[in-house]
């Protein structure tokens, strides 16, 4: 029979060391300090699996398991070894050890709120730069341990007994009783007020560069580490669900409440939260990004775009900037090539294409990087000399770059449309309709509405929908083939007006100078944040705003009533 082997694992700074010292009071087990046994096992498994000799001999895994069984510690004093290491919870290692032991794997894992674990590290390390510390190796170790433990639990929940730090401190007897049952041990009378940490002592200074990281006090006592007090503005970075309690999402942060209030159109409440976040978390880039919307709302364009620009640190605009050259700062140009990096979704990129003309006005040559499907369209934009796909933009020769979503900061002008050519037609009463955008957009559900009222408009109606939203369109609404953006452009040229939800098609129509009515959700696109009916970005845009979250009837009624008024005037 294989010698029993149990395991102690869990999150860093969650009590595994003190629990090990407490359990070492027993006379039937020995809990090791952090052990290298798992590294030995892992090295052998890897060498075995990659060794051409074992493959050539077609040796089965049973040969491997026999080798590993010989490594299981057998103590002369008869005690069962409990090996302590974070790595035992790895799902693949659990599977392998189950085969080696020919019995269930039994892992006791200590856990604690992740933010409190991080704060405990910071309390001992006393870093001079907390921001750097929160991105350092200790925190990386914490996050990696959390991920591994979570995955190990998902795949092998039957193998793991969780021990919460707070419970260990407040009711240690209940904890050790659960462990005795889990490991099939006899009851033992522990001394909770006289714990000897020497049996699990570790050389922290050499291992982590922090002396005393695993020092043990003789009695169990909750130090009451306050994650908020110690981590300050960085605490939000460590919000993680306590999956051992069945949580699938972390507890809500003020940032979550701020976003939810904004989505409901409760702007005063949301803005007040933004101000609090900026005061308490000046380095929180997501909070700054959200605050930028309110600066735009109040007409503070430069401040607003500077705050929005901080969203790059959170990758809110999609792919990172491919350019290693300096950002263009508005200086006069003398034929230098400027790479205009278009970012975000299709509508964002169409809007930001306006900066090409500004580059040329200042004496430069504009090369645009964009989504492949927009390339043909971008070649038509006023000022564009060449177009490349975003993924290869970094290899294109240029002296400066302009980031599309932050283009205002380079030029300090709104550069009004149109900047995409459009054929002039005689009024013909045709209306182009678009009521749904990209279904993959995270907030798409907030801008989609039932288009049925639009189908009652007394005009020749033409659908501008492609791929989505085309089901159940009435027969009297024309459905032209729209396979490319040039096809879409051609249809827009053929109508008098475009009525759309806030989509890329609306941006295209507006960039062409076509009269465009946009039906906007209660939390509008950042360019419409000022709450006005008109737009400083496009001369021919009119906004019909949702006044109350979920209420599309009111803005749709305003749109359709405009046509009723026109008919009355004609009569």
C-alpha cells in the first residue's frame, strides 16, 4: 500500500503557514515548510513525457507512477507527511497525483479575500511606490495562485477543503475538526495559544527579499488588516469573487454603481460618483475615462479628451497603438508623413477619419491604418494618401502618429464634416433606415429599438441594415444588397435623409454631409454628450434623444411626427 500523502495549499497571506505550525502540534503528521517536492515531481513528469527513450520503448504511464511513488516521503518516526506548496492545486498535478497515490487527493487550501491578501503583503513589505508594488512579483504570485486555485477547484472540487482565514482566527477548533475528518485523523487537543513557528520557518529574505514574511505569533489573532486603508486607491484592482463561497462575480465597486447610474441616465448621481473616484483614486484610469464624458457634457473638450485618453491604459479603444514614433502635437508640417491610427469600432474609425484633412492642412502627408473592411472607404476620405491594415501599420514609414479617438488633442478643432465625397441628387423623398448596429458591441442592447414606428413614415423607405435586424422587414421597405461599405455609401447617396440609431452607418451618412437623424439612447455616444439637438462634429446631424431609460416610444414619436407636420404644411 502506498504511503499516505496529504497536501496544504491555498492563497498567499491566507494563513497556510500558521495552520501548518498549528497542525505540527500533532504526533501523527508532519507539515513541511514550502516544499520543493512538487518541483521534483513536475520535472520528472516533463522529462518522462518528452524523453525519446520512453516513447521508443512505449512505456506506459504506470511506469512513471511507480517512479513517482518511490519519491513519497516515508518518515522514520511514522508520521504522515503533509506537503505544503501552492502548486498542488494545479488541476493537472491533481490528476497525476491521484494516479500516483491510487487514492483521492486530499488538499487543505487556506483562502482569504484577495484584496486583504494583497494588503497583508503591502503591510509587511512597506513599499515606497505602492503603484509599482501592485504590479510587482509578489502581487503577480498572488494573482497566479488565485487563478490556479480557482481552476483546480473547478476541475476537482472533491479534492479540496477550504479553510477561511477569518474562521481559523475566530474558531480554530471548528477548523481543525473539519481537517481531522477530511484527512481521517484522530481528534487532537491543540494549544491555540502556544504555537511554535520554528517547524515551518522559511528563509523569506532570500526567497522574497522581505524578512519576516512568514513569522508566526504564538497565539491566533486576527490582525484586522484593512485593505482599503493600506491599498487606498489601488484596492479596486483586487476585487475578485470568493468562489469558495459560490460567488461568480466580485462585490460591486463604486465604479460599478457609477456606470449603472450613467446607463440609467442618472447623470447627477453618476457625475458625483466620478468626482469621488477621481479624488480618492487619482490613478484609476477607468474612473478618469468615465469622468471625461462629463467634461464633454459641460463643453470642456480639451479636459474631456485628456481624461478619455487615459482609457488607453485600460485598452478601451481596442488594439494598442502600433506606432513607436512621437504623437503629433499640432506643429506645422513640411511634407512629413503622419500615420493616422483609427481605433475602436467602425463608427469610431469613420468619425476619426476627419483628421486626415487636418494633417494635410498643416502640410503633412496622411497614411491611415484601419480595419480591412473599411480600406476602400478610407481611400475616398479627403486628405488620405494611403491606407494600410491596422495589423501592419507599425511597419509603415512615418514621422508622427495621430490616435484617432484622441485626435482632438493633436488639432484642438472639431473639423466639421463633410470629409467623404457624396454625389448630389435632387430631392426624391427617399429615406434610409438603420435601427441596429454591431451585435457584438458590449452596449448594443441599450441602443436597439423596435423599428416598427419608422415603417409608418410616409416616404419611400430603404433599409440600410446588413446581416442583422433584417428579419420581418415589411414588404414596402426596399432591401438593397449591401455587401460592402461602398455599397452602403451608394445607397446613402441615393436618399434624401438617413434615420438611424447610433451606429457606424449614421457616422458614414453624417461624414458624407447627408442629412442624418440619430435616435440616441439616454446615455449617448461621447460625441453627443452635450445634450444638444445639433452636433458640433457634423453640421447635418439632428439628435432625437431617449429621455428616460428604456423608453423608445418618445423619441420615435418625435421622429414620425416631423413627417406628419411636413404633410400638414404641404396641404
